[in-house]
C-alpha cells in the first residue's frame, strides 16, 4: 500500500518535530496537530493514508480519533502512541482497528520498521475484525495480564486482532506463565462475552474419567451413571472452552476432540450426538511437535489446534516486568489479606530481578504473598526473601559461596565496562547491612558494635553518617 500523506497528532511538540523530520526526510507529506480537535479538523479537510495518534491529548483522545477515522476511512492505517504500556491500552487500540501500537519513548527505527512493513504489504483488508468498545467495563478479571516488555506488547497486539473471531488458539509456555489468563482475555474480549468460560485441566483428571468430563454421559452408560450428565463442552456451549495441558490428553480421546473441531458436534458416553458451538483455546507446557514425531500426539489435531499460536515467555526473559508484577501482587495482598506492605526496597527488587523464577509468575506471586504476610515492616527487604537463597547438601550456604553467587547474578545484568567504581559500590552494599545487623544485635550500642567489627568508634560513627544508617536504640 503506497503511503503519501501522514497525519501526526501529539500534544508533545518534541514528538511532533522528531516524527515530522524523520518522515519528511523519507519523502512523505506530513501534517501536524497539537491536539485531538485540530487533528479531526485536518482529517475532515484532507485525505490521509496513515496517522500517528497519541492516546492522551487535549480535546479528543487518540482512541476517539481512531474510531472517527475508521468510520470514514477504514483503509487508513493508524499507529497509536502512548507512554502507558498497559495491556488495556494495547488491546483496546488493536481491537478498534489500529495498525500498530508503540510505546514512548521509542527509537526511530521502530517507525522505519512500520513504514517498511506497510510499503511491502499488499492492500490490507478493510474488514479486519474489530472488537466492540466494551473493554473499559467488561474486562473484569480478578488479575489483569501485566507487563510492558516488548514480548508482552506483541502478545497484546495478537490478542486484539484475534479476540473477535472464533479462530482456535494454542497457547504454549512454561508452567506459571499465565496461559489461562490469556485464554480468559480472549474470551472476555470476544463476542462470546456473557456466555460460559469453562476451563479443564486434561492432566488433572484420570484418563478413564476424562472422556465423561469432556463429553458427558447418558443415564446407564456405565455402572454408577444414574442420570444423564452434561460434559464440559455442553457446559461451554455458546462460549469458550479452555483445554489446559492438552499434551497430556490420551491419544484415544484426541480423535474425539478432532471430530469436535471438524464437525462441531460431541458424542456423549452412551451414544447421543449433538451439535455444540464453542471456541476452543488449548494450552500446554510440552513440546507438541516433538510429541507428534514420537506418535504421542495426533498430527492432524495439532494442526487443527495450532491455527494461531501464542507463546508466553518465561519470567526470566522479561525481567523488566518484575517490578510491575511485584507492585501488583503487593497491592493484591493489601486488598485481600489486609497486609500493611507498601513496597520493596531497591535491594529486594534487585534480588527478585536476578532470580531465575523456575515457577514463573505463579512462583513470584506466592513468594510475594508469603513475604507480605510474614513481614512486620511496610517495606520488604532481601531478608524477607531468604527462601530464594539456595542451600548446599547440609542445608546451608557458606557466607563466601552466598556472596559469590549474589555477585555473579548481579554482575550478569550490569555493563561492567561502564562502571568506574565497582569496588566502592560492592563495599557499600556489604558494609551497610553488616553494620546495621550488628547495631541491631547490640541494640544501638556503638561502642560494642565497634568492638565486634574490630574498628575504631570514630570510624564507625563516620561510616554511620556516610552510609546514612538510622541507629535505633
């Protein structure tokens, strides 16, 4: 699609200037608007091929402009810009038909990539599915999907594009990465909202009971079947069924699931067949292509499920989201358990950000809950996360081994070449807690503290001042 004229609407002059200069240099005709009202006036006078819209502006917001633009010119490509990297913004923008969604501050290479993608693409379909503007009130999950990292932003865009359709989705990722939250987001942002969302864990139900749980059974179908019972597919009729741990489904049941996908009908145990209207979202932490190669999973079912794949990154690959997640879980603890925790110290956040989180977000949530419930202080410190420190075969780490591991973890995430005072920084981080601990043990007795540390009392006093230690008697 050829792009000739572009509209830029942003109340930040610096953003307008930078974008205008970059796009004009590429040969585009660019018009600028300082607010939403001015942008709408320009749009009514001039035809634009593309627009860059800030979400928050005086007058009309970027989303309001987006709606008005697409009413009159559905083929116009719109890129939404925002400094608030929330899932709500991303999904709302994409569901309303935005071509892309970018986070401030951004590098101009992001703009270049968008332009290149547009220029190379064929004429985009004008009827790209858009969701009704219901997200503001209807996305009422107890826990929202949280993350401003680029992998999560990309997932938000996909959610916005596919939620309105009935396309089958396969969500993959390690345990604890939030696969069910993604499935619920698809349901709550689809036309099936108000209909059932039914989740079933295929690995948690014995093999001989799973068929009855999924498809139901007729009275007398087996010993103990004293009445007819609807299965999960019937319960989800009109809505969405979430098949978690699909990789653990027995091969003999996979054929019945394939029939549901192909024929839109289920057969209860005992013989009765009926039509069902459900959207299927499946999830697994296993390698399904490998299972297909090993004849442990049907190849035809895999391709039926894998129409739109969504892969959730482990938490260790999106560490920049950890502080936001920590704040969210602390706030949840205050609301649900009445804890007084207000936040984490910088040292505690560094510890949490350096840990690899094999249990991912679920493990982080559990550890924050435990720390918030047990800590008497409003600010969590590394001492509240002692459970993250691994132990040796005797159940203890030597102090040297502990320091070695912590230093290695910290330095892995630092650009050491840019640090000129690494020695002083490490000493500062070790001296302060050491002096604090001894002062606590001596109940603020500086004479005794100096003796234990083996330093002069004047030296101790100077360090207390330099390290800004609050001596509590």
